[in-house]
């Protein structure tokens, strides 16, 4: 039986940095999918659907991964019931952060571990909440965006960096969720496939 390959189906450097810390052997592939939300789609449903689609797309688009275990993930921020994505510009990042002042923003991360061999997917949505300071000034927010350039981050901040200065509190089980990859749940899902960094070998024959 051929050796299994673990694949991160994401082009995100943040997710890759998290996975590097877990001492797992893995490859990276960028999924090519349409990430447009469906009509009236709930944010929890959206991130779960896209996480699974990303994992399945990697398998479909890369014949070499027909025997692989593939990780897919997707994240959105929700504030006042609205789904918020990446700002992509300084002005939009500052505007997004201004909207968050004094509010609690919920980050929803869809996570999928897909077994391309059996065509079975394990999918979950993991929430994490951030309470923003109510005394943040526009000057502070502009300075933050200028210093850290969080233009490709949902929510317009990097919690693992200076973004922590924007918060009153964090509410959730796993701070990695906020960065885009819930490690506690991911490792639980991978152990079902006998992939365990603590066992000394993360590849399954």
C-alpha cells in the first residue's frame, strides 16, 4: 500500500505557519474554487461548505493526491450579523476596524479533513470571539494598519502580532482558530487517520 500524503489545501501563509509548528510533514496546494456565498447562506454553513470544497478541489485538481489526506479551511468575521471578508486596502481595513470599536466580533472557521482515498470528509465549524476596546481612536487604528498591513486578513488584524493591542478580551477554546486553523480540532481529526505528531510518524501507510 502506498504511503499517504498530508496536504494543506490553502495558499495562506498564516495557516502554513501554524501547521509548521505541529511538526507534521505536509505539502501545500492552492485550491481553485468559487468562494461566492449562496443566497441566504448562513456564515456557519458558508465556511463549512467552502472548507470541504477546497479540500475536494485539491484532490480533483492534483492527480498525485488521489491517496492523500487533505486539509481545507475557510474563515469569515461576523459583526452585527454581517459577513466581513478581507479588506484588501488600507482604507477598507481602517473602516472595518472602526466598525468593530466596542463590539464583539465572531470569527467562524470551517475546517475539513478529507480522505481522498475513501472520499469521506470530516467537517466542522469552530467559533472564536473577539471583544474590541471601546476607547480605540481612529489615529490608533490608522497607525495599527500602517504598521502591520493586515490587508489579507479577515477582520483587518493579526492577533498573533500587534493586533492584540486592539482587544479587551478573547473568547474561545483555541487561539489558533483566530489565525485560521483550529489546531485542537485539526489534530483530533487527524488522529482518526493515525496521523499524530506525538506518535513519531505523521504518515499513514
